[in-house]
C-alpha cells in the first residue's frame, strides 16, 4: 500500500549532514561567495511574483539544500574561464527548476516533510502546490529568455522537459517488478542526471567555451548526477534518518524499485524473490530491519558501490578534455567526495537498522 512520509522529524544521529561536512566545504569554498550571491538573487525573484502568492513562492524558494547544481555552474565556469554575472543567473534558473520539481514530487509522493519541515502541499494542499510549481517553471524560463542568446533558453527548456518526462516514466514504473536496470538508469539520467548535466554545461556555455569542452562537462554532469541518485537511493535503505533527513524506506513505500532492490531481485533465489514481490506492495516502515537482512544476504550494497564507482570513473574520464585548473580539480574532488560518502554509508549499513 502506498504510504505518506511520517510526520515525525528525523532523529538526530550526530552524523554531519552532506552539506555541512568538512570535505564538502573544502570543495565549494572557492565558490562560496558565488553560492551566497546565487541564494540572494534567487530570493530577489520572489518580488517578481504577484503579492498575493508571494507567501507560497517564498516557502518554496527557501527549501534549498546542498546547492549542488549552483556549485556545478560555478565550478564548471571556473574550469572553462572566469565566472561572471551570467553564471549567477544560470545558477538561479537551474535551482528554480530543481525546486519546482521538488514541489511537484512532494505532491506525487504524498510527502508530509522535506528537510524536517512540512511540505508546501502539506501546508496548503496539492492543488495550490501544483500551481506554485508551475509558476516556478514558467519564471525560470522567463529568466532564461532574458539572455542575449536563445541557446540558454533552449537548453533550459529542453532539460526541464526531460526532467518532467523522467518523473512520468518513474511514476509509470512504480511497483513494476519487471523493471530492468536499463530502464532504471534511463529514469535516473532523465530525472536527476539531466539537471546536473545542464548545470555543468551552462558553466561552459556562458563562457563561450568550445563545443568539445561543453560536451565534456555535460557528460561529466550526467555521470555525476546519476551516481548521486544511486547514492541517494542507497541512503534510503542503508542510511540513518539523520543522514537522509527523512523517514527511511520511503522509496519502497511509494513503489519505487531502486538499484538495491533491483540487485536483490536479480540475485535472489526464486523463493526469496517471490517473498520480496509479495512483501513490498504491503510495505510498512517497521519492515526495514528485516528487509535489510535480505539486502545484506545478497550483498546488494557492494553491488551498488561497484555501479557508483563506474559512474564516477565516467565522470572523471569526461574531464580529460579540460586543461588542468583549480576548477577542474574541484570537479574531480566532487567525484572523490561522493565516493567517500558512499564508503561512509557502507560503514553505516553494517549497523542494524533501528
């Protein structure tokens, strides 16, 4: 049965959150001023909406988290030239598209909490939340259209369409035990990898970088974003609520078959596979400890780690087209950071789920 997120805030575990870790701060430190400026400019956009709806837009635009996508815009800009005001606008556009998708995701998932506060849908209802998300999408395209070249608007609108299409495919595959790895990664590339790819590509595009560099950064962003979603899917099953910032097992409650589950279904004996297929449609949060035993029995975490490592190798290889620079080194550092996060999650997964 499809379930909503718990109303109880995640428990504190003492584990530093992704964006507050020392390693993360070291990577984004060189662009910290850019990130602060992008947050300020994003906040300024609130005044561009009708006064009667600003309360809702403010709520949506202050749900920001790791600033991964704005960081990618800045770091890719540094890797291909000098970051300028256009990069700031590009970062705002990508983050607004991302936040719009989150508003819609929370409606589709019946989520009650995001980052330990009620979702916009939980506070004001699904109808209003859908319309607010639509407004954010429209405004991001309006900002993209203000660039002197139509290319920015073209790539942003194409990416937005791809992300929404990926969400449709994911929803269509909910509860589908015949889902293949190929289809799983297609969805990941569309719904998560695409905005990472757009962010990295914009960094080069707004510097007028050669097509080869622009393509290399797009490939880097796609591989990194897909790897990040694999990590996030594993976090939902192997992490702690403090790390995840949400109730664990939420993907299973929504019928989403993520990589750990696909590996389990691939490796499980016919008897165990049948049990899993009967179990998951009636998922309850209290099932997680027992389900983790199944995941551990078939060594699904090590399989996921191998897949993530391959994706990070693809990301690193894409950067070979760029000359050495502090920006390129920071982009490489992001791949090492994500690998370390996954390794840390492996240590967490050895502790029995509460």
